[in-house]
């Protein structure tokens, strides 16, 4: 809701006026909980080992770039949960 609108007069060399007002807005705060992984504590050796077991050529052979990225992203997400 807008309150106390005041016309401050025209801008220099313009047919537009400057306005000043107070506005009250009601908002709703949403609390988002996002899982944050600590990669500094990751077992990189095991992760590399698991990734090396995947035959990426076979897995990605007939996929588009977007489809390939989805597969790679999903594989990494699966391994992160282990």
C-alpha cells in the first residue's frame, strides 16, 4: 500500500515530475533447507574409482549434450549420496 505520496516537482529540463512515497508491503518468508556437502571431507580416491568403472562411451554414445550432462550429473549425485 502506498502512503504519503509527494510531488517533488519537475526534473530539470523535463516534463516529468519526481515523486516521493512510502510503501508498505507484506511479505511471506519461506525457509529453504538445502543440503550442503563438505567436499573437503570427500573420499576422492573412492569417487575416482567408482567413476572409472563406468563405460562412459557406451553410456553416452547416442545422447545429445544435454542428455549426456543429465546422465553425468545424476551419476555424480548418486555417488555423492554413498
